[in-house]
């Protein structure tokens, strides 16, 4: 670990999170984002396999900072649900948005789109559910674009639906869908494959 990284504020805290226990702070005082993010990353790391922890530690400060941004942005974090379960919840929100657009129901579309944009995070964060060889700076470099495609467009969809602009909402729905497809093409193996039949997982 290069000592120059330690001068970089938030990424310095991230380094701490990845290399040892977070510093203790006055529990009553509100925690600055960087420190809270570092603690949450630490929590995720405690649920990862040693092999994955090694990979996570090798990520650049920029990649780790993006992961920290994700964990801070999503305030619903589960200690039990897997990524597939979170994805099923996302699918339910996505279908609700589709039904609302088709029935010209702006408030219903806007609420479901915001829940989609601020979806729950699975146990241990996203990394444990990705192919190990994709847990590199290059493999994860697509994540900010995926976030823009799905969460950015879901937020825009909600704003259009708030104004009753269902034509606009429908076009953002297409953009969100492209985000689902692109991320699956990059990270997901055979859709629906069972963990009990490893040869089907590709
Ligand atoms: C950041 C990347 C990413 C984005 C964006 C994403 N998914 Fe997924 N999704 C995954 C991964 C990875 C899996 C496989 C997880 C596993 O097998 O453990 C998955 C699996 C799923 C599954 C489980 C069943 C299956 O087909 O494997 C559903 C349902 C799903 N996604 C729906 C969606 C929908 C709907 C959207 C868009 C609104 C979406 N996803 C956006 C990464 C993503």
C-alpha cells in the first residue's frame, strides 16, 4: 500500500477500512460521510471470503471510492438477502413502473421508480455475487455507467412522471431497461441457473 494514498482524505479512510479496524469515534456525534462509508465497507469486508478480500484490497482508491459512494447512497442494507433476492425486488419495482406508465398513473410510476433507484443492498455488498475474475479495476469500471443508466434514468423517469409526462417516462423506461441488459451482459452468467447445478452456471 503506497503511503501517498494515505494523504487522500476519503480514500485514506478507505485504506484504513481495508487494512484494519476503523478508528473508534464518539458514537453520539454524527459521523462524516467518509468515516461512515469506511465503516460500512469494513462491515462488508467482514462478510467476504479471504480470496475476495485480497481482490478488494488490490482495487484502486478510485474504484473503492465509487463502492463507498454506492454503500452510502443506498440506505437500505440487508444483513441476510442475497443479490438475486434484491434483484427480484428490483424487478418487482420495474414491473410496477411499467404497469403505472401503461395506465397513466404518474404517482405510482414515480414512487416505484424512486424505490428502484434507491434499491436495497444485499448482504456483503455487490462484490461477493460477481465472478471473482471481474473483481478488478477493469472489471468494475463499468459500474458508474450502469448506475447512470439504471438509477439516473429511474430518477429522471420519476421526475417526468411527477409532471404527468408519461411519454417522457416511457422513454426513460427504455433507457433503464438498457441498463439492466448491459449489466447482466457484463456480470451475470446463465440467468436463473441453480447453485446446486454448477455446470449450468457457465
Ligand atoms: C450493477 C449490475 C446490474 C444491474 C444494473 C442490474 N442487474 Fe440484475 N443482476 C445482476 C447480477 C450480477 C445478477 C446475478 C446474481 C447472482 O446470480 O447471484 C443479476 C440477476 C438478476 C435477476 C435474477 C434472475 C436472473 O435472471 O439471474 C433479476 C430478476 C434481475 N437481475 C433483474 C434486474 C433488473 C429488472 C434490472 C434493471 C432495472 C437489473 N437487474 C439491473 C447485476 C445487475
